[in-house]
């Protein structure tokens, strides 16, 4: 929950502040490719989120006796899921001009993902249609993957199906972010 909310909100605020600066027009007219700007913004957001992930890992390591042999799986899953949320937050920052509306949309999306997750009601108790969408929620995939790594000590090959779904979401969220930046660029021309 902490990774989800902070990834979405931090990336959204970062892009909104960047887009609303007077110097943003200079960035747009430079001959640098759009992907370079997206990648740079992504790396900055990922840096700050990774600090948070490391702190959570250290707390889990000392307080909950986290198994040290599966730390690479923990970081891999957290990296991919936080990347997805960073790209979603960046997309909202590019698409929605108003800071208040963009933040409201981000918080609403986070609450929607929390409501449609296994934390409030198990997806097995819902219908097949609703269960399908609950199982595609990145928050649910993160929760189940971390539970399998931390509690059940599963190995990498057990997580491959979840990682494939997450990688597809990663690519889709990157493409949505690229399209959002292109729409923002066309709007400013």
C-alpha cells in the first residue's frame, strides 16, 4: 500500500510541477527525443521510490525476520510494480492540467485499487468477471507475490507467471505515458 500510494502520488506531483513551470516550453522545443525525457523523469521517480523500498526492506529484515536469501525477488517485484505505478502517475500528470484534479484522480485510483483487492474481500468470493479484474490489479499481484516470497519462500520460477503479467503491464503503462506526453506536447503547440 505504501509503495502504491507513494509511487502514484510522487510521480504525479513531479510531472505536474514540471509541466506547470515556465521553463517547460524550452524542454519541449529542444531536439531531445520524448523518450529521453520520459526515461529521465522515470529514473528520478524510481530513485526516490527505491529509497523507500530499501527502508521497508530493512524494517522487514530486522522486525519481521525477512528471509535474506530471497531479497532479490523482493526487489524485483517491488521494482516492476512501482515502475507501473510511476508510469500511471506520470500519465495523469501529463494528461490532466489541473493539479487538484490530477491529485484527486490519483487518490481515487489508489482507493479503487484498494477496494478491488484481496485486502477487503477475497477475490475467490466474487464472481468470475469481477475476479478477473481483481486478479489483474497490480496491487493484488504485488501483494500475492510478496506473500509468496516472504511467507512461503517461493523461488523465481514460481513467480514467472506473475512477472510476465507485470512486464506486460509495464510495457502498456510505458506506452500510455508516451502517448500522454505526446498529447501534452500537441496541446502546447
